[in-house]
């Protein structure tokens, strides 16, 4: 094994290995900047969506209609199965 390490020691390292650390650190910094920008963009999209919903909800106010209470003891509906199957 010592002989193999001596053989490897005779060869010169490629010049691109010297800049490898700088390229990796640069790529990590770019990724950090992109993730921060994506977070800001998502926050902006959420605020625009929320604002659009508020504007759309307040621009076209519809009349409020109270729903009739559902009760099993109330009058029978015209479309109830018991009335549809009745042979009148």
C-alpha cells in the first residue's frame, strides 16, 4: 500500500481541484440566495391571493339569505323519496 501511495504522489494534481472548494461555496451561496428569494415570492403570492379574495368578496356583496332549518318533524319536501314513490 505504501508503494501505491508513492506512485500516486508522483502525479501532479489537476488544476481544477484547486478551485473546487470555491466553486462549491459559490454554489451553496447561490442556492441560499435562491431559497430566500423563493420565500419572499411565496409570501408575495399569499398576500396577493388574500387581497384578491378580500376585493372579490367585498366588490360583489350578495344578499344574505337565512337557510331554513332542517328538521325531521318539519313539512315533507316535494322531492322526498316517500312523496316521489307515492302513486297519487
